[in-house]
């Protein structure tokens, strides 16, 4: 009973923040919020939620942020074209998988840390700026114990790679025509409840309780613009190499199960960037592809466009990061928008170099394993496995562990080969 009351209090607090970020004014519900917090009753929360849902955005809110595919397409400039792949698809696909795993593992020990704390730790270990896996003993006041240099023998289980593997499973068993309901059914069948978090856990609960998609993304779900859908995006980009618009459509089908608005856009943008990375080594072109599939008047599009302007005016990534902190640091450390900016910052200042790019993604802080994974995936697809230095790939021993049913231990190279076959079909 006490756990449920605490959960209800957390949901209300997070929803108030979420409503404000979406341009609503929930202050008129303060008394009801306080009453429901005190009662700890699910029935009261459900009634309060209906009142939240009746709110409208304030006139001063200047963004246009739809959550249906037709409206998103109408508000963006993406075009569906013939796929274009530059170079060896098999090598690029292996690079994407290896790059994602290594980037994720690099950020895993300091997940949730801020930039300043990461820098302080690295300097204490004479390892700043970062150029290899995290040094030193894990645990205590230091970084987490998993992913420490010298102790790595595989890519350990992580939700960032679970979702990539689950995407492969969906594509192999249901094809590229898989819709949201099919993806959601595999979500339930293949992943344990406690292996998913925030928006995904709420959506999981809603699915079990027969709430239909896309209401699963909004009912009692205050995390619907957090990073979860963005970290699920990569397999859709792998499935449509060189075709960002179709990759984004698949990402939409997945994202709408648990997210809305910028939560969806982050997934679509990353899927499009991953897809474009198979056909170019031009980082600016990759970012252009990501922006082309999301609404131009969304907070995410405006933020990324602003970031590109800041980068063009500043030589130092630290100066640009400070602008990101000032403008977007009030978002949750696991929100889509601020973490997407770290991804784009790392791509721009990394200038196509795999090692520098993933290290910048992690040194930027916030959701470090997610950002390292996304940047690593894009750079791996761009340069192929041959572009990933052995210090990142060799410790993985071509092995990834997972909580996805049927994929407890897999060869990274085998997963990549299977995904390349999906892409080629």
C-alpha cells in the first residue's frame, strides 16, 4: 500500500512537470493534486488524470507538436525515396552493432552523472579527456562496476541493446510491415517487466491491462517525452539503410506505444540519422536527414537547429555544451530533447571520428550510455566495422547478453549478419 502511494505521488509530480513542458498550466489542479497525493488511491488518480487530459495549451505556447504520422509528415519535409547504400552493407551493419555496443558500454559506468562529475572523476584518474573505457575500480563513490577498463569480457545486458535485439526479432518474425500492435505484443512476450523503465514500464502496465495503443503512451504516463523511444530507434534505421523516411515511419510505429510528441520525434530523428549513415560520411547530411522527418515547429527541431548555430560560432565543444545546459538543462536527465542535443553535439565536434564522437557523447553527461550507444551506432554505420579501433571492439569478444527471451547470449556478428539480411530483403 505504501509503495502504491509513493508511486502515485511520483506520477503526479512528474505529470505536473510534463504538462508545463508541453505548454499547459496545471496550477488550477493543485488542490486536487494535493488531495490525491494524500489519499494514495488509484481511483482518485484516475479521476485526476481525466482533469489533466482536459487541459489545453496556453496561447503563448509557440510550438506545433502533433503525434499522428500524417500530421508529423505534414509538418516536416521528409520524402520517401529509393534506398541508397554506399559501400559494403555487411561491414557497415557490423560496424553499427559493434559501435552501438561499445558506445553504450563506455557510458554505462557513469549513467546519470553530470558533466562536471564525470570530468572530476576522469581528472582524478589522469584520464581526461576520455579516450578509452572508464578507468579505475568501479563501485563506491566511483563509477558503476560494469564496463570498467580491464574487466570487460562482453557487452553486458542493457536496455539499450535489448531493444535493438528485440527490433531484429520483430523484423525477422513479422517483417517490415509490423505495426504498433505487433511490436507491442512482442514487447510483452519477450521482455520482463522489470527490465523496462519509465515510459516503457507504464506502457507495459497499460498493455497488460488491455489499454489500447496509442493510449498506452498517455494513460498514467508522465514519462512520454523521455528518452525511451529514442533508444529503441536504431533497428528501424538498420532495416532501411539509406532510406531515412521509411526508417522514421517504422520508428513511429514503435514509439507511439509509449511516447508522444518529442518522445516520438527523438525516435524518428535517430532512426533517420542511422539510416542516412549507411549512405554517407557527411555528418551534416546525417543530421539533415534526422531533422527532415520531424516537425519544424517542434521543440526538438528548434533545439537542434539552435545547437547547429551555436556550433558554427564556437570552436570549443565545452562552450557549446554550456549553451545546451543553460537552455535545456532543466529537463530530466533522461529527457529526449537535452540528450538528443548531446548526440548532435558529439556528432558535430567528433567530425566523423568514432572514438572522439563516443567519448564526447559520454563526457557530456546525463544519459551517457544511451547517448554513447546512439552516437556509436551512427558512426559505426557510417564507417563500418573497419573504422572502429580494436580497443573498443576487442574487449566485447563478439558477445552481447540480453534479457530478451531467446537471446540471452548472442554473437554480435551473427546479429549484424541477420539484420543485413533483413535490410537486403
